[in-house]
C-alpha cells in the first residue's frame, strides 16, 4: 500500500464519500489511489474555489466532511475564500494538499510556498506529513478533528504519497460531544425566567430540526422570543417550524430589534457584532445593560443544549399548544409586471418545492426572501456565513451531490457570481439538480449603498467605475452555455415564472439570468 | 486630507499610474480618494486574481509597480496565486488591502482573517497600519521596497483610511542598485576563461535589451554559451538579439543540455532545479563537478553585472563581429492542413507584428513556440514564472494597459484559462489590445503526461475524470462573448490564420478558440 492509498482507504473507512479535486503533478499518487477505492467519488472542479465551496455545501447539508484535493500553495490559496466561509459555517472539511517531494523543497522550486502559513488561516487542525507511515493516523486524526465543525488540512509531500507503507488502516476515533454543562443551563434558565422579554439567539446546529423543536418548546414554556444570527450556515425553515426573527445586516436595524429584549441566551451564536465597523456606529449590538449567557457549541451539541434548557423550564407542551407558535403555510401569490428583486424572491418562494435546498447569495437582491421563509413548505436554507463572496454556485454543487433527490435553488447576485463561475461546469458535468437564478442588477449594489451611507456623496467617475458592472454588460446566458449549463435570460415576471417552472421539470442544472428593474 | 488620500497622493507622487482594484466596504475611503487624484487610473477586476495578475503583467513590462486594491483577507487570498507568479518574476507590485476598522477587529466580525499571515507568503515587505498619520510614509516605504523586484503589501484599517491626517506627503526614497561586486566579476571572468565550454545562465533583467547586448559581447569575447532559465519573467527576443538556449522543463532534457558545459555563471538566475521532484530523478540540474558562480541581482543591476563582466573580458567587438552570433530573421512559412499545437505556434510566430508582447501560458501546447522565437521580428515574451496557472489572460490585460500601442498576444491553455477567465471582461471594458488564443485540447495534458511518466500506467476511471475537460466541452466562444470579448472557434489552420489576421486588424480584445488535433 502507498501512503496515498493509506489516506484514501482511511478516509473511506471513516465514511468519506466524495472528493472535490483539482489535482496536479504533486497529487498524482492520490489520483491513482482514488482508482483503488471506489467508495469515494472524485468530482473535478476547474478552480479550487469550486472544490472548497462544494465541500462546504456538502458538509453543511450532510453534516460530515467531504475531502478536497488541492495542488500545492497556489491551489490552497485559490480555495481559501470559500474555506473562510466554511470555517464561519463550522462545516467539517478534510483538505488534502499535495506538496513537493520532501527532498526537493529545500531547493525552493518555482511552485514552492509556505503552505502551512496559508492553511492555518482557515484550519482548526493542520499538519505537514513527516513520513508515509503516519499518513493513515494523520488522516484519522484530521477527520476526527473536523467532526466538531472545523476544517482539517493535511499537507502531504509527494514522496510520502508514493512510498510504500504498512497495510494497517487506523480507525478514526469515534466523535462524541461532551455532556451538556448543566450549570450553564441553570444560569440560562434563570435568566429567561427572570427577564421580562428574553430572547434566544440561535446558530449552528440549533437551527436544525431537533434544535428548533426544542427551541419551540422553550418558547412555549417561557415566552422567550426566538432569533437567529444574520448569516446561519444552514437552517430548516417553513410551515410547522417555529418562526424566528433573523437579525438584520445593518447594525442600526439590528440594534433596534435587539433593544426590544432585556436578556439573551445565545446558543452556538457569537455575540452579535456589526458586520463592518462604521464611524460613530455600534460595534456590539446587544443592549449594554442586558444580561446574557453564551453557550458555546464547539464541544457541546447545540440540540442537546436546547433540549436540556427546555426540560429545565418544565414539561413539554403538546402539539396543540405549540401549533399557534409555529409558522402556518402562507405561500405568496405569483406577482405580475416588471421584474424586481422583491418579485423574483416572491416567485422563488411561491414555486419552490417541498424539501428543496435554497442557497442564498443574492446579497442586496435577496433581502426580501426571508420574509416568506417561515410560511413556505419546509425546506433547508444556506447563507453566506463568512461574507467571502463567490460561494453560491459551488455551495449549490456540493449540496446537490449531498442530496441528489432534492432540488437545489441558488439565488445568486451577479457580482458575486463572477468570483467562482467555474462551478457551473462541474454542475453540468455531474448533472447536479440546481436552478441558479442570477440577480442581474449590473452593479455592486451593496458597495454603492455603503458608499452613500458612509457619507461620500455621489461617487465620482473613478468610484463609479469600481462599482458598476454594466460596461460591458455580463451575459450570463452565454457564460452558462459556455460551461454546458442550459440558460435563459428573462426581464418580465411572466417569463421568469415560465423558465423557473421549466427548471423545476428539468433533471440537471439550469440558469436563469433575471434582469432586475 | 484623509489617510486614504495620503496613500493615493503618495503613490501618485511616486509615479504610480494604475490601480487594479476589486474593493469592498473596507476600502471605500480609498475608492473615494481615487476620485481626488486623477493621475492613477482605476481598473476594475471582477475577481482579485485578475487584479494581481494584471499588476504582474504591468510591472514586468513597465518595470515599475502597479497598485492593487483588494478587500480584506478573502480578497488577498483570491489574489495570492498570481502574486506567487509575480514574486517568482521579481515584479514590483504594491498591494493595498483594506481591513476592518481597528476597533472592531477584536470582536472578530465574519470577514475577519489573519491578513498578515496571508500577506507574508508572497510579500517581501508587508505592514499593518497603526494610524492614519503614518500612511504616507508607509506607502513611500512600500513602494521603495518594491523597486528591487518584490511585492509590498500594506494592510490598512478602514478607520485609518478615513481619519484626517497631516497634509504632508512623504517622498519615496529614490531607489538605486548597489555597485557591482567586482570580486564576483573577477571570479566569474576567470571561471569563463579557464573553462572549455562555459555557459551563462540568465534571468531577470539580464534578459532585457541592455543585458542581452552585454551578454552578446561576452559570448563574442569568450565563446561562452548563452542560456536562459526555463520560465523567465520577461525577455526580449527576435532577430538581431543573441540566440539563447532555453533550459527545458523536464529535468532529464534539462540535465542533458547542461551536461554539455563545464562551468556556469548564473546572473539573476537561481540554480537550475527540477520543477517537480521525481522518484530517482535529478533535483539539482547542473553537473556536480562543474564550478559555478551565482550572481544575485536583488541588490545589483543584472545589466550592470553583465556589462562589468563583459568589460573585464576585453574591449567590445563591433557590430560586424557580433552579427553572426545574433538571430537572423527567419519567419516560418504559414502551414496548412489540420490544426495542431505546433502549427498554431507557427502561425502566431509567422503573423505576430514587430514589437508585440507575447504571453505564454500555453503549457504543453506552446512548447514548440520558442523554437521560432530568436528568428522573429523583435518582440517581448512573458512566461509562467511560478507555475501557478491562470496568469495568462490577467497578465495580458496588465501588459496591454502598460503599452497600449503594442499588440499583446496570449497563447493560453484551456485548462489554465478557466482559473481566471474573468480577465476577459476587464480586457473588454478597457478595450485592451489583446488576442487570446485558447489552445483547446480539452484535457489537463501535462497531468496526463506526468501520470504516465510516473509509471501509474493507463489512468482508471477516477483518474481519467480528474484529467479530462471534455464532458461537457468548454465553449470558449460563448464564454468570451459572455464577457464582452468577440470570439471565434476554429479547427483548421486556414480559419485560424483568417481569424488571427482579423484580430490583428481589430483595436480591442478578441479571442480565438483553436480546437487542436
């Protein structure tokens, strides 16, 4: 067995099922090893950001790590932006980076870089291989480290990959969360009981079905309001689930919402902070005087924390008592007339099938979508956790391969779409069931807005040239077809509805460029 | 004056003329400042790799730094692959990265990253701002540090950008090389004189007109053979210039060439090393027993070094004595028949106009081009210095903006083209005079070749899926039009010639997808 085979077999034994790869000469032994282990599906990305974004999407939906295979320092660097989002999403990811043969590294060949320095910016665990013999245990350790929701990066010299090593495969240590810290639960419960208007702020696994069920109980027992962070990794939404207020993006609006409460319990959520700092604006968004408990879910299971809190607050209420607290199905009617961002969101909300996965990277154009969210048929919703744009189409690829029977829908801003457009080719190659809606407003609208908010007045010629995308206009229909994804351009609600319906009937990927008014 | 204005004005004073930018909310003060200083031209890239690759192309041609403006850690990360090439090319580049406001950083907002850790992987100089008041001197120091051929990265907190600071602009310390180290020259001259078959290995500025003129003299005086590194940043080539042997890519061929010589003088070149390490293959490529002198050109001017060496070897020979040593014009005839990689190279060589700039990222498809190079009308040639693919189209953008009157021609591999295709949009927007020839062989051919060379035999299904680009085939004609660059697809020599001629007659950018047999 080669070192590369040790990695692949150890990963397969640990139930890794997919590898998003863009390999080169220093990963050839790993490429060859993938032919010896049929249980890991290799998926080629034409750019590393596709691979890492797809691994994030896969991991969020499947709640287990995908493997990536990236080429040296530049390959990892190209994947960092989407790994940054994965880190913020607490997605388990297992990166394998091929490095130069160990004996050539001291001579600094052209592709040589400080890969570990790059890796540590996004990885909770990283290691540079020291021999073929430890690669199985390195892989097991990397995978084990990823399970609590972090990125593991194993940098493997080419000679360690190709060298023969013992056949023994190390089993990954089974992962389990620690027991819930009951003193924190008591503290949180007392806070809720003693407050007039308490709020739970949820993120991470608290927003999956089990966590939400417990949160609904807490609400029923305590009148505690339920909020979610601005950009959750993955949440279940729709009718029959509790209605959560999503903390707004702009700090003034967020501050206004949070000022309504006099105590906070944060489960899996960092303390709410402005996304950007504004001169004279708030940084920390919770009202200063409000007491708070923050329960970290790195070592504890968020759902178990909520269940413990709920049970401390009293016996569970029944379905009927819960029902009025839950979202009732209220699917918006189909709009007509000029195609605006709001109408685009309403059409998606109206037509999306039960159980679909919605990827939201619509930036300014998707703002209104969430107002429909709690009232739709149940679905899964992924957002841009780390603010590093270009995740939408790769994330959708990974989500679609994680759940091939579910429809994936991406609401994708046009500016952001141009960061990792290569994802469309992999969607076509893998026949991923993804409808991409490009929100074509032909501007970096958020930057325009922030420019005005910052008080610079109307942008001059130079500033304008750095915000507008209209000269030349991007033609996403051509771009998409160029990568093998059928596409249409629409500028009326009626045509958007027709194309969206066509997309739902289609098995593979498609793209709709929605020219927004 | 704001801190941002201090940066922009200091850069303008130091003769920075262009800024390749992809800004966000943390760079708005810099965006606004660009409207106050009209001598710096802002150029928008839709992805940061476009900006950094363009800065590399601009800097190689113009031999002075372009500025880039990038958004936080993810923005810098997206630019690292092409900065890696720039670092290997010894291109001066001045990066400015906007960071979060200093007061919000401790609260770790979503986009927060360790930007300095990323910066240090490619930068010779980097600094994180500590106040608005020092930004002018920081900028001057960064620019000064870049002049010897390295990357400077200034990370500037948003609040330092917007804060008011004194109006004083710090002048950049004027840059000059150190005097040539005469003891090294004596040592090198003696080596050449005492050897039977000495060779000069040139890189960096040694390959510009002045260096080449001195190298030709050295050859005339000493029979010293002239070689160049495998992947020079920028060299002048064509009839009337000395003919240099380019060290081959594969270490066995390189070793065979280098074994012919018994002494080496390296000017600006690292010692020749295999690009990748191969089991049982050579790492260091110079024959063990051959004495060598390596003259670093980080602090000394490569051209001055060669001139000193030449003058030590005796009085200059005249034009007539030099003439037989120089390349004579011998432009290849136009081929006919099926379009192969070799014929594509021959057509480009035959039709390229005098004074053009040739960007070579053809990887396996461009191998035969250099055989024509010394015999063409004089032109400038840029190559993939760091092996980080995806530099071709961005580099061409920067080169075209550096020299708007010269035709730029990019020989671009299809696999590599998909790393930074967004460069085409900026080429269209800026009406850059670039003809991009896509070498469409629909495979990562080099990886296939390396796979076979490594002895893995015929790739299995998994390995094949990670090397082939044919399902679905990429349609570069659509991709290019989607970004506003007129394009054509050709599969015969005759049609390639016709489209190439059309491209030469056209003022703005165009793309030819050459389907290779």
